[in-house]
DNA sequence: TCAATATATATCTGAGTGATATATATTGAG
DNA sequence: CTCAATATATATCACTCAGATATATATTGA
C-alpha cells in the first residue's frame, strides 16, 4: 500500500475513537472539513487493507434491522505507523485555486464581472470567520479537558489567520479593480 | 467533454499566446505555479479534444531534427468559451492540507517534533515571500505595458497576504507549543 | 567529449472525488 | 396517519488529475 494520505487520515481518526467507515466520513466532515476531505471510495478499500496489514482490527456488531456495524480499532502497530507518519515532515504541494485562475485571465472580461467575483469571495471569507468562531466556542466547551484541544485550536487559528488576510486582500483588490473600471472602458460597464 | 478546469487553464494560456503542449506546461510553471498545475497527461488529450470542438486550431511546424512543433491557437469560439467560464462564479473547494492534518493529530507525538514541523513551515513561508517579491520585480519590468499586469499582480498579492498571515500564525503557534512542552511531559523532551 | 539540460509529444498507473446503488429506521410536517 | 426527508450503513463505478516514464534530438558548458 502506497503512502496515501487517506490512510493516515483514517488511522488518525481511529486514534481518537474506534469507529465504522460511516463514522469516519462523518467525523472528518465535523472536525477537519476545513482542510481535509475523505470519500467512501477511499475509506472502505483502505479499511480492508488496514485489516490485512494488522494496523486495525475489525469487530462486527449486529443490529436488528440496520446493516451490521463494522467497527474498526487501532492496533499497537497501527498507532506506531501513525506516529511514524506524524514525525515525518510534510512537503506542501500546490493547491489548485480556480478563483485565482479566473482572476489571472481577468483582463479577458470586464472589471465589473471580476468585481462581482471578488465581492462574492469576500462574503465567503466573512462566513468562514463566523463559522470558525462558532466552532471555537463549541469545542472549547465540549472538549475542555481533552488534551487534543490545543492542537485542534491551532488548526482552527490557521483558518482564522488566512481568512482575515484574504479579507484584507479582497478590499485591496476591489480598490484596484474599481480604478481599472473607471479608466479603461474596453469591455464596457 | 466535462467542465474540467484543465480545459480552461489550457484555453486561458492560449488566450495569451498560441503555443505547443510543451509550451503550455512550461508557461503554467512560470506564471501560475503558485496556485495551479497541469500535467502532460491532461494537456495532450485536452488539446486533441479542443481541436475536435473547434475551440482551437492546430498548425504543425516542421523542424529539422527536433520533433514537429504542434502549435495551437484559440479560435473565436474558443475565446467565447473562455469568457463564458470566466464570467461564472467559482465554487471554492476544500484543499487538503497535509501539514494541518498532522498538527490535528499532534497530541499523539511530542511537542518537540511538532515544533520542528512548524518551524520548517515558517521557513517555507519566508522563502515564498522572497520568491513573490522577486516575481513582482520581474513582471513589473517585463510586462510594464501589458494590460494583463494588474491581474497578474492581484494573484501575486494574494500569495503575499496569505504567507504573511501564516508567518504570524506560526509565531503564535510556536508560543503555544513551547508552553505545552514546558508543562506536560507525556512524551518526553 | 560527455553529461546535463532543453525541446517536444505521448501514455499509463494510481490517487482521489462525487455520484450512485442498496437497504432500513426515525423524525417531523401536513 | 402518512409520507417525505433525513440518518444509518456498506460498497462500487466513472471520471479527473498527478507524476512517472518512454522516446528522440539539439544545445550548452565543464
């Protein structure tokens, strides 16, 4: 099995609690959806292979009516493998940003349309900041005594710093675009 | 053909200049590599399909010795299709951030290792800021009269705002991690 | 002279996303 | 009460995309 990051996302989730594939998908959505995503198409095959590698164990809980719950738990080897990966440095890779791609070719269309795009992007950052603040309140209450809390807050602060910076960038960019709109009228208003 | 973003990255590049698949790959690397990437595995099949759709034309330039140059140029329809896409709003999608994923599970390993990771990340932001400043000087000289310049600078400023914010986040986070290292000694120093 | 680099097209494997299929229980609006 | 929506739960498929590799030649510099 390759060093796919999904493997470690799954191991990491199981390090917090034993759970099913369905739980993992849900938990990822609740806790790390601001910087990570996993699909069933990844989770289920990975869980199978993790069992083969003896990094996790599988227990089937029968439920009346509903499908069986396949609950996966980290083994000692699984935890070691997670630690090994956590200790390795991550090489950041370029994330595709469609919004910036459009702006890069922005000269092709009218400033007015570009302004609309940036304004919408600004709105998104405002909503994100509200969301982050809500999450902060929530986890500070819910996990007050959890030793994971400081780390979870760090990832949250990351998002806050970025969104605040993007808000400033939007304001700066809107000024520039408005200047362009006033002088050149190549594409009309 | 689906609405794959690679299609529009290719159309966008050709809107600046007619060029070969090889040129496109190189130009993407030179101009938008901070927020976009394209592979040959995408570029060559897409160029073929763009010709079928009559969004681009293909001209073969024979060269002695070297392989033929297949030069692609945007048609009027191609430019319209690019404009149509540029006018559409982009829905931002979550970018996976491996660094944050590791930090989220940071409690599993020693603060010392996490500190090293954040310090390295801080270094990366410093290098990025240097790089952005160099690119700024370069394109302001090279494309002083190009009407694309303001848009190119906007995407550059985006990177600068983000990296500056991340630098501040790193400093804040290092303070927190050092506090954790001092109090709890669960994993040793 | 020879290695490294640049020019140039093309394909393949594997990672990852999103949609879909299948099946049942619960919950709330009308 | 009924029906739609939502939640629980596992699983697969099609498609996008990245990265490596194959192939072939010209130029540049140690």
